[in-house]
């Protein structure tokens, strides 16, 4: 969907309705409003990554909530967007750990390569950029989230390569850009619990060797 398009009406599709009803069913009878966040996510995905007001109003009706209460949720969390976003929505963590590890350099690479500033979308609708609060991988700072994928332990070169791959229609490998690192274990070799190193971490080490 183009960043200039609007959505005048909204109804859950058959597939979205199944997902919405499953989310509501997780809560006790009469507590369906607790499902507001997953329903907003379902609506946002159906709309191509953003929440027009008709979608917010539909979620409110679906959950028997005042529309303003749903809008309050949608406007509070950066996981929801109230305006169209690009095909590749880059969310850059700017919280303290990422800032101390060079998030400003990552921001500069993104803005220089794409020609957009924080909060903007490229003219071709391929990329949007937003600086957000903590994305929950502080030990792997700095990091970005692009759509549903996370890219961690970034530097200027690795961020530039990710953008180049996306522009070429490729799918960059997710996770850490630190050689030999599997998830959030300490940098370098392990020093404790050597006999309990997860098998998947061992496998990752062999693959990165």
C-alpha cells in the first residue's frame, strides 16, 4: 500500500476474524477488552502495517470499547503506527544501552543511505524510519527491528549491508552481527558452565567458524 493511500472503511477479513476470536478466547468471559493489543496488531497487519481510524473504530466495536480508549492504546505504543509505513519499517532503538554502543552512528548510516529523517518514509514507499524505545536486546546493542525481524550487534558497515540487501530484494540474515555469537551470551569464549553450553549454541559456533 502506498504511503499516500487512505482506508475509508474497515472490517476484519475472515482470516483476521479467526485470529481475533482466538485472542479474545484467551480471556475470561466479560474481559474481552483485555485483547485490545493483539486485535490492534491483527488489524494493523491486515492494513499493511498501519492503523487507520476505521480500523481502530472496528476494534473498539468488536470489543465493546469506546473508540477513544482503543486510540489511547494505539497512540501510546510505537509498535502501532497511525500513518502508512514503508515496506521495510526500520525501528532503531535509541535507549541508553544502544546509544552508548553507537546507535547514533547507525541512525546516520540509515538517513544517509535512504535520504530520510526520523519519522519519514522514502518516496518509493520502500522504507520508513523511526527511533523507538527499548527493543529488549540491550546486551546486543545497538540494534534495529525491521518489520518482525531483529538485527543486533550492529556497526556502520553491517547496517549499510542490511539496507543494500533489502534494496536488492534480498532477505538479510537476522540476529547478531557479532561473529560466533548465537543469542545474548557474553562476547568471546564462555568462562563458566562450559559443560552445559546449549547444543544449539555449539552448532551456531561451528556454522560461524
